[in-house]
């Protein structure tokens, strides 16, 4: 088979198998399972993040008897096949798993079987087995793939999908009607195979695809071949019966306008979606999204919701479609909020009715009634969730759902899950138990922070601290090379969803606006702004030039003013409060030599902070100050002659400065960037949410800098 099949055989899926690499894994079926799984998960056309399941069965030594026994390795609960490792697998005795049929009491007692899976565990270090475990266990094949490919689900979700499947594959793919995953569905798959010996896969109505093989490679190729055939069939039918999605209702909008409108609207949407907890957003104007949102069929199809359970769990019962013209004037935030409020109220009412109509006596309490997916015709799609990754993945899932609707409509008529079935999935007690096992949110989960000058020194330490505590950040700096280095560092440490970047000169109003637009497009808005960017010049009054003076006041005072001004516009659009923290200095309070420009600019920053706190309190926007002193490590402030100037003022050498500064403090401590980061977190981490207008000294104790 390896000589016949190659990547040239596939147009609609990615053939990634490397025979040389696979040969290195020969004899280790589990390693081959992981290899196959990772390849399948690398192509989002085959399955979405966290979706689907893969397994293998192989002979292993029973640790109790020493005899050979058949063991099934399968992706554990909550895993992702694209990133699956051995630690993410569950391993179960096959004979014990199948023997559970003897105690199965019927579909009304389905959920109790999950606990019994634990009695079948072979490897005590196993991940918890997922609800899909019996679906793989009752099929006899050595290697099995259960995926959610768009092309297959389009057929599975078509009104006459069963007939199409039969005709397309000449009876070689079986069909099992929609049923919630569980023990009984595993028995139904076995029954389908027994009734149709020799089939090479099974289509699950509205759900997905099962395929298999005797080896990892045979399973991989069989899976790709079946999906390729589905995709070819859809492609041949696009536009044949009628234009895709009924044709375009709206003309294309230029990309620049789409981004402008999305950046203006995102904070308003985020405010509505954060009525119960802070949400992080994601925006995409992907061509597939625009084809759907600009179409005549949008109003008919969008309310139907999705079909595949994985799509539904991520995207909710249905999206909210905005009644806004693509070129609508979005400049008046209050008018915009008033215009959109009825749509959100109606969505929440719809969701409450859905819950009340479908709930069972033991259903969990109703969850957040706000939409996850919001469609803006002509502009694109917004998604909101607890963190950036979840919001981004929700958008990916809805694109999968769009692909499914497109395909189903091309060959037949799209059908979604019935509302009751959708509810039974969303409020499944096993799903609720999974949610309850999730780690407790970190203090800054759902928060978005912009720290000026965050590519080095104090700014980078603050940004790191915020990400470690759950926030996402907009990294920025005047120096592009320094910014690129920080971005690479954050990507390695925290992953791509933890940050966005913007080159920023805090004296440039256009760049400031672009930075906040970046925050809105990447994450939906802003919650925390730290005015940290700065520089220092130490000269006698005689040596100080007007250029020195202007530069200090431009960066420190005007920069803080302009950034705060732009931040307030976004914060007021959201109407969920926020934090502004200004990194000032001990020098704002202490008079010292050779410091007229820097010290007076710092004093202006301090008083500007007080003024802003007084003005913004009614909007729940807190403004507080951190006053550092002598933070030498990795700081730009010590470049450009400042260290030499301060050493000269004190009559010491530059090398003696750290010890000199520590010695003169009450605590005798050297101050580090992390100390300032911890102070910022103390102000924004939630424990001081009723405090504003404060000054927090982080200087080791300088009595002259005590606020009085």
C-alpha cells in the first residue's frame, strides 16, 4: 500500500505520512498511534481542536499474571489528537471493557457506565477515559479513527445523508443515526458492523466518521481516502443546484474598512458579553465567514445552530447576528450600545427560554446566557470566551459549522441537532462534571493588559507577571528589534494566544490608536493599562537643554496623558471598569540634585494620576501609582548617561550605584523589575478593586518619599 498511496492521491486533505519516520517506530503500536494521531490533528479539515478520537489495540503483559492480554490505548478525556502524547492516553483491558455489557442496564442508565471504565484500567497512570471509549472498544479493529471532518459531517447533517452515504460509497460505509455518545452508541456501532460485514467505516448521523485499519498506516490512508471522497462529492455539487448559500446579498467590503469597523465595535460587544464575567474576544474576517455572513441564506441558516456535538459545545445553541450595515457609523459609543442592547436582551431571553423548555429535574443551573459567536454581515465574526484560546477555537469550530452547512445545502438540505438533543449535550451531567474539574481561574483570567514599553526591563517583568496570573497582553516598544525579541520569548514561554504586538511611540497619537485597535482586534478590548514607558536625563540646571526638557515631558507626561486618553475611550465602550497603573518614581516626591527635568516630569505624572482617579471613578476605572526607585536591572532608564549622571551627583562610581541605592533605604534592599511587577499585580489582581488614587512605594523604604 505504501508504494501505491502518496500525497498526489489527495487534493482535499493533507497526506503527511513519512514512511522513514514511521519505520523508526515499528513494533511500538502506541508510538504509531501517537504519530498517526498527530498527523490527523495537524489538518483542521480532518478534525477540529480537541475533537475526535483515535485508538489502537495491542498485546501487552498483564502485570498481575504475566500473561499476554489485549489492551486498548485511546485518547483520554479532554485531549487533542494533534498534540497528543503518551500521558494523554487512557489504557484499558479490552476484555474487561467489553464485559461491562453484562452489567449495562440500558440507555436511561448510560452515565453510570463512565465510572465503571475505571475498573478496566490497565495503566494506572492513564488519563481518565472519555465517553467515546466504548465506541472504539466494541469494534474489533486494531487501529480506529473517529474524526469530525467538515466534508463528512456535511453529508451526515444532510436531510437525506443516509441515502447519499449509501450511494456515494456503494454500501462500503455504514450509517448509524444520531445518538449521544456513550455505551449504547458503542453497541450500535458493533451492530452496524455485524449487519454490514466488510464495510470500511461508519457515518454517524449529524456527528462524524469512524474509519479503521489493521495497521496505523492502513487506518490513516483509509481515513484520508473516505474524507477525500466526501470532499470531492461536495465540490462537484457546489453551485450545481443553486448558488452557494443562495448567492451574495452584500457586496464585498474592503479589508481596511472591515478591520476599522471591527476594532471600533469589539469593545462594545465585549462589554455586553462580559455581563457575568470578563470575556476575551477573537475576530476573523476569513473568506469562508464572509461568504456566509454576506449571503441570502444567513438569516435562514444561522438560527438553526450546528449539528456536530463538538461544534455545538464550543459555539452555543446559535450565533447572534447583528443588524448593522457594514458601513454604519460606529463613532458614538453610547448610541451604539443603545442600538445593540435590544439584540443582546433578546438573545439572553431566547437562551433562557431554551433552558427552561429543555431542562430536566437534575439539570445543572443555567450558564451564561450571552452569545459566544457574533456575526456582523459584511465585516466578519467575533467570538467571546473565558480566554483567548477558547475564543479562537470557538471561531474555528463555527467555521467548521459553516463548511458543514455549505456542503449539506449543496447536496441536499442542512439539518441541525434538535433543540432538546442540543440541550442534553450542553447540560449533560458528565460535561458538567468535566467543567467542575477544571482548574480555578487565575486572578487575571479574562483580563487584557497593555503595558507600555513592555519589551524590556520593568515593562516586560510586568507583562510576564500578568500573563502568569491569567491575563493576555499587548507587547509594545519603540524599538522594533527589541519587540521582536520579547514576542519570541513570550511565544516560547506562554504560547501564541498569550500576547499580541504593536510598535508604539507613546508620543505618537496615531501609533497609540493603532495599539488599542490591535488590542480590540486581538482580544476584544482592554482592562488594564500600565503607563511604564520612560526615559531619564540627569543634568544640572545649567546643563539642561530645552530639547532635554521637551523630550522628558513628551514621553513621561504627554505620553501618559495620550495613552490614558485612548484607554479611557475603550474602557468606557466596554462599561465594565478597568485599571490604569502609572509607573512614576520616588523622584516625584523627593528633591535631589541634577534632576530638574526628570523629577518635575515625574511629579506631573503623579498629580495627573490623582486627577484621572478623581475624574474616572464614576466609571469604575481605578487609577493608581507605583513609585519605584533605582531599578537598574535590564532597564532602558540607565542607558544614555543617566547612570553616569546619578553617580556624579552622589560622588560615586557607576559600579557602586546598586549598593549605594540599597544602603540608603530603610530595608537595605536592591529593587528588581519583578518587585515592580508584583506591586502592579497587587493593585489589579482583585483584592484592591475598591481602591483608587493610591501611591504604592516600591523603593526599599526611602523616608523622604513617604506620601504625606
